[in-house]
C-alpha cells in the first residue's frame, strides 16, 4: 500500500508526469513481511496507456537505501513487471535485518556485513510470479546457537514475495562457536512456504573429525522453543584436550 503520497504533477498532450514524489510503503499482509519503507524523489509517467515508475525505498530511521524499483505496467493488457535492485545494503549498528523484517527476530541479531542482489516481479490478469538472487561475501551475526562469522554465498528465491527459496541452498561459514570455535563450515538450508526455515544440515572439520549440525526447522516470526543438535565424530582426543586448555 502506498500512503501519504505527495509531489509535483503535470499533464500535457496526453501525458501525466509525477516528479519529486514522497510516499510511505506498507505491507498489506496481516503479518507484515517487511517494515514500512519511505521514498523521496520517486517519479511516474502515464502515457499511451502505459505506466513507468522509478523509486528508491529507504529505511525511515537510518535513511539507508534498501531497494530500487523500476516498474512498468500496461493498463490495456494488465501486464507489468518490477525490477528490483539492492546495491550493497550495509548492516551495522544503524540498520539490522529485523529493522527491515520482524520475521528475523530471534533468528539473527547483531549483523555486520553487506548484502547485494536483484529481484523481479511479473504480473498479468492470471496472477503474479517473482524471483530473486541475493549474495553476501562476508556476513557476521549472532544466532541462537552462538556467534557466526564470515557467511558467504548466494541465495536464490523462486517466490520472492512469499520468501520461498529454491531447494537445497548452500552457504559457507568461516567460523561458528556453539561452545568451541570451529572453522570452514558448509550450511544447507531452504525457506519453505509459510515462513518455515528448514536447516538441512551443516558440517565443519573439527580436530581431525567432524562437527555436524543435524536437520531442524523453525517458524519465522513466531515465539517458539528452538532446539539444535550438534554431533561430533572422529575427533582426536588429545587435540581436544589441548584446545580446551585442560
């Protein structure tokens, strides 16, 4: 929903132009997928029964750009699309993932790093489809099972509006500390319909053996008890004693 729109407009020779538009964007879902965003300096043109519009959406408090939208819509056919671009969105003390989406509360906190990506939404009289790809080279954050550093990789969404990923997504993790630090891990996960995060498994080399996180899943955006099981196999006991400084 677009609210509190204001700006300059001009109509001449069958062409309507809006410029320097400010507005507030809110999710109309009962359980908001994203927090309200604002735009300053958006534009829209209606000519020959076609709409083209551009807007950069900002997080209101930090005034940091979250996503840029380029929109086209044919009023005659009802066909249109929105191309979305995220340019190096920085997470730090001023802006956190749960500032943008409350669904992240209780899953990720104290994030530091950058995320970039693109998305696409297409619509016609029969329905809507959406997709996206988002990448980070090094993202640090606090998780329920301990601090995580150096997450990197690309996540592919097959339904961006419903926050559903393609099956079996992969990320690499420089280090995680569920009680003792381990390095160079790999995580497999997917986001499923209904805001379900399914962790398919994770594995790290650990003192000549392996540390494995068993599959689990959680409901995003709700308060619930979350359990994580880590298993150790084949470690060198002497190295373990040395590492723990016993």
